[in-house]
């Protein structure tokens, strides 16, 4: 989780959505958005790189919209997610954001 959050925080215009301290200590889901890039576009491009993420409001439309956000990208980690997979996601996420700008 820490590695994912560092990548998101390092990208200009990318924003983590949630309680960062709680996510760092107990989380396995990371939700984010990038200014001026639709989450569905990010999800589609990551899908082309064989990375599965979810895009949308994740059954919390009113909550997400109350923050002025239309939708989010959600990255889910599991016990079997490797550091290599996280590094690959991080690399592809950075490339995707750069391509969509």
C-alpha cells in the first residue's frame, strides 16, 4: 500500500481519496483520481497493459459526489499481490497519466 500511495502522491494532479493513515496501516484498497482525466480512461488504458482496476463511484455515488468528484479509480491488493506487480502497476499508472494529459 505504501508504494502505491507514494506513486499517487508523486504524480502532479493525482489525488488519493480516503484516510491515508488508516489505509497505510490497515488498507488493501486504494482509490484515487487524476485532475482532468476520466477514471474510465485510466482503467481502459491500464486494462490494455493487463492491469485490472475498477473505475466508477463504487456504490457510493452520493458520497463521492459530495466531494465534487465524479468517479474514482480503485486499485485492490490481495495477500498474494507481489512487489513486482505493484512496481509494474506504478510504472504503467505513471505512463497512462502522462499519455492521457
